[in-house]
C-alpha cells in the first residue's frame, strides 16, 4: 500500500505547544491526518492519504450520524530519553480495533495497514511527540460508516482516519485520587451488547450517568453489571482494580467490559515484577464497601491508555461516602531510576510509564520504536 502525502508547507504549520504537560486532553491537534476509504462496490479499502487535518464532508444521511457504526482506538506515542518515538503494544491495539470492527459489523483494517498508516503519519508529525515525561502524542484511529442511506443495515462505505493530539494528564487534577459515584440504576453495557467493543455508542450510553455523578460531587461513575446491579464492572471509561488482602483484583472480562491493554499490562507487571497475586473475578459492590470499611481494601485505581493509572480516593454509594487511604501520584512524575517502594498503585504507575517512555528496559516486546512498525 502506497500512502499519498499532501502536506502543508512549513510556514503554514502550527507552532508546537510550549508546555504539553498542561494541555487539556484532546483539544489540540497536529497539522495532518491519515484517511482511507472503503467501498463495497470498489473492492474494499483504497490506499489512503496523509493530508492536512480538516473537517470531514459527510452526507447528512451518513450511517454514522443515524445508526452509529463507529469504532475507535486510543494509543500514545512517547519520546524516549534518547529522542526515539516509542509505541506501546501497537499490535494489540490493531487486534482490538479489528475485534471491535467485527462486533459492529464493519470491515476490518488489515493490521499491516493500521500500523503503516500510523508509522507514516507519525514520521510526518514527528516533532509533535513531546519531550516531556508525562506528556505524549495521543493517537486516535477511527472508522465510521459513511454511506448516505436511512435503511437500518450495515453501511456500504466507510472512512478510516487517524488524528493526533498532544496531551498531558487526562484529568484536570493530574494524578490526584478521583471520586466515583456508584450507579445502581444506569448501566454502561449489557450482556450480549457492545460493552467489550471500543465504540462511541458505549460512551454515549455513559454520559447521563457521568452527569449524575458530577451532580453528586463525584468525578466519574463506578458502573455495575446491568443485570443485577451487584457486580463492579468499570470506573468511568476505564478498567478498575483494587488491592484486597494484598491481592490485586479486577473484574473478569465478561463481554461487557473493555479488554484494556493497560489492564492486561498491569496484571502481568503486578505478578511478574512485584510478586503480587492477581485475581480476575466477579467483585460484588457489597464486598467493596465492606472491604473499605474493615480495611481489607487498601488501594483502588483505574487504568486506561489516556489516564494510565489513576488512584481512586472516594466511593459514593447509596448516599454514603467511603474514603480510601489512597495517595496521589506526584503530578510531575520523575523518571524512575530505582525500584519504587510506595503503594502498589505508584509502583505500577512508575514501572508502566518507565517502560512506555523507554527509561526501563522492556524484555517483553511491548515497546516498539515507531520506525519498526
Ligand atoms: C482510554 O483510556 O484511552 C480511553 O479510552 C478513554 C478515552 C475514551 C478518552
């Protein structure tokens, strides 16, 4: 596949952000994007183009605007101390992208196209990958149904595009502990639905719960299962973990939970690097509340590509507040040089970001230089 490039002259490009660590998440974009079209009647995907970041032109009847065939990924490009651009488990993201596409009845993007498009776009936008530890260039690959047709069926045309956004911390308060409001009425996803796919509809379904959480003075929702409202599923738009009796416990992937790549990495690092027993199982909200009250739960945190690892400090459930002894992760994390000694949350954060930014040697093949994609 040969990717055509239509690039802006250098004098027409934006200036780089001075302090990317302070940028609000996903509000600034680089100069260029990648776009590639699919048509049933043209034999599938064309070969794609890198062109100036620009608005999309869509038929007002486009499938995405009515029936929401949409899938996305979230990845980051990191700058190593030697100045190299690194990606974290990019093939895993490509695989999950295709799993989501299959679930939404959309055409898959061949893994090599997905990776090549990313590499070539990042090469064009190389200078946008921040130098600062803690900041990164967020990568948002997306596919939307573009056919203009109001009959309810799979679109016959799609657009795959990638946009890039320099980002600092996901939450305005950096890595301060967040508060979660436990929703026992709204659900994010139901069994048999699209909960394990990374599709915009899941996030749309979560907005009202999120609004109510804010009205209760909380940052995000702790989602319970849709069937019984008894079991913990996710925290906001992230996976959720807790340390119970010194074991790291997270809800088992049940079909309604996003199979997070940070989630998977955290489980492996906790076991291999810190010798922690990990459990993936059902966790009843009653067990969580009881565990906070009697001190058996010592830490809770959420994970995701955007936020990495964010500590949970408070749960609000049935009108009561439950406080955890969780400490903040320092706002401007230093590059770890010695084994950390603090909470598991902090240790995992330091280790994971150390790998991602290339200051800790990766023996697992997780960290891939952009040039090797
Ligand atoms: C991530 O953690 O990367 C997410 O998917 C959250 C995102 C929707 C901003």
